């Protein structure tokens, strides 16, 4: 489920608003999943379990983020290691 939320939020990465305007809209999951595959999977792995970047599935830092913080992190990005 967290992967689907991350995928849906990835779709919103180009928006300037910190709040997720698609929260609660299941139709946003499919395009979000596609965006994750195109923009995130290279580092985080196709299953979001990590690769060059950290796992998004079992990462305590990610699991404890508020929706706003998670969205903001996806929107603003993080420096590549």
C-alpha cells in the first residue's frame, strides 16, 4: 500500500503546492505507478525495495513521515548520494 501511495505522489512531483491534491483519489494510482517506473525506479528499484537509493517499503524514515512531509520530499527531491 505504501508503494502505491508513493507512486501516486510521484505523479504530483511537478506541482508547487505541498498538499497532495489527489489524496483519496484511487484513479491517481495508475499514473503515479507509471511515473514511479519512469522517474524513481532507477534508484529505488522497480519494487521500491532499494537499489542505489534506499528502500521505500521498509524504511522507518519513510514509514513515519506525515503525508505532507512525504509529498514535500517527493516534490522537492533529495540530493543524490
